[in-house]
C-alpha cells in the first residue's frame, strides 16, 4: 500500500470549530450577542492559526499541541457560556471526538477518490463542504429531534468524567496506527474512522440517557406542582361554593326582613348589604370558571396576609388550556408573587396586579408585584427562589407560547404570551 498524506490542519480546525458550535445553541451566553460573536471569531482564528503552525512539529510535541488545542476549546466553552467546569469538559469531549470523526471521514473519502489532488482545489473543497455539511447536519437533527429539558442540561461529575475518558480512549485507540515510523495507508484511515464513529455513538447514547433522565425529573416535578395546584383548586372551589350558598341564604333572610319591617334605616342598611353581595358576585367573573376560582382563592389568601391584589381578567380566550394547565400557570405565578411581596415590611407596598386580555391574536397574562429590589435570576432568567416557574415555562412552551420576566421601576412583571387558536 502507498503512504497517504495526513489530514490538513485547517480541515481539523474547521471540524473542531463546527463541532463546538453545534452544542452551544442549547447554552446560555455570559455576554451580549455582539461580544459573544466577537469572542467566537477570535477563538476560531486562534485555534486555526495554532493548529496550522504546529502541523509539522516533531512527534514528541504532537500530543502537547493537541492538548493545547483542546484546552482552547475548553476555555472558550467555559468562559463564554454559562456552564460549570464539569459541563464545559463534557461538551468539549463530545465536540472533540465528533470533530475527529468528521475530519477522518472527509479525508478518507478524499484519499479514496483523488489522493493526488491537493486539499485546496475546488473539487476537494466541494467534498469538504458536502461531508461536513452532511455529518454536522445529521448531528444537529439528532440533537433537536426530541423534546429538550428546560434550560441547559445539568452535568454531574460522573457523567463528565465518563465522557472525557471515553473521548480520550477513542482518540488514543484511533491514532495508534499513526505512531512515528508507521506507514499511513487506507487501512489505518478505516480503523481511525471506525473507532471515532464508535466513540461518537457511545457519547451520543450517553447524552440521550442524560436528557431522558432530565426530562423524567422535570415531568415528575411538574406533575407534583400540577397535583398540588389542582388539589388547591378543588379545595378552593368547595370553599367558594359554600360561601356562595351562605350568601344566597343571607339574601333570602334579608328579603324576609324587608317584608316584616319597613323602617327607613333598616331598608337603607339592607340595600347596602345587597349592594355588597352584588359586588361580591361580580368579583372575579372572568368568563372562565377555573380562573374565577383561582383568582378568588388567591384573593382570599392575600386578604389574610394583608396583601392588596387587583385583577382585570377576561378568561374566555383561555378555554384551550386544561384545568391543570391553568392551575399551574396562574397558581404558580401568583404563589411566586405572593411569596415575594410577603417579605415587604410595609403593608402599603404589598401590591399585586393581574391582567388577562387578548391582543393581536395572542392571549396575554401579566402578573406584577411590587418589590424594591430586583429579583436574583438564574441562568434561565427565572427567579432563584421561584423554581416552580420552570413548570410554568414548560406548560407555556407546549402551546407555542413564551414567558419573560423583567424588573423596572420597583415592579417585577411576569409576562406570558399564548398564540390564540384560530377558532377562538
């Protein structure tokens, strides 16, 4: 067999950059889009220059150079994206072995089709684009073909260590044939490609398992929240039905009193009492019985805590939500607001506002509460003390909606937006 040239270093650099960037869309950046884009371009340029300049180093320096190149990608992942050191190691290991596979497959095809052709000729570049585009396109599809856990995937120490060891093992085994003095031929290329493919396959299966476990944990937590809110809704409904019966009985008693006594002052008092009853009956009548019950129950809870809550709601357009979904969204959002304003020492500042309305083909839900300090947000933009809001975001996302939270002028606003069904 004839000796074959090794992979061009810029081909390897391009594969490593594409592999790393394949996993970053699921991560939250530490900086603005402009800064993140600038650092990404700088990192890609430095990595490419480093690999190109170290392409002809002696065999003893080859491993240190590869470690340095991996370290550049590791520092980029950890420094630019809001992940831990362990998570950066996990994603770096997956990206590294995927880049090895992409570069190996492309160069093996190149050597099989036209070994004498240079790497920068038009046909060579076309093959590079086709192979990299196909391989990374398939990996991108596999990354997003299943539901993703809310936020970025939490990686533990054992998962990160397993990924790193698998990547190192695959890399070491796949490059045994490239030791100094060995003749590089097509058989060596085939072994390297097969081992790299096995490494990518094993790491992909591990990632699928981690995602599966994360989704199961989210579903279990969300189910617990749904069950709690639903049980609270049923208790509130029973209590409100009892109150409604009491008020009805009171109205009957007042009618009898009016028939028996006709004194002016008594009539005035009775009229005032009837006016209060009518005001109660009109309160929280949103057109959605589930929303009526939730708002009334939370209003009663707020009264016990000296919290002022006002609501302007048209719940008729929320009929596409199930009882449990509505309980989760409204119940958790109001629980989060109540917990926040409860800490205010001044009762005059314990204020909550609720608004539900339609706007431009969308259903808008706004939950506002007064706070003089901006809430501490996690990497997903949610309050660190309002973890149940993740279940709200999951529920909202299932209907193609969005959820945002911002703080301005001492008011914290949680905004939920749903596209209304066309038949609504």
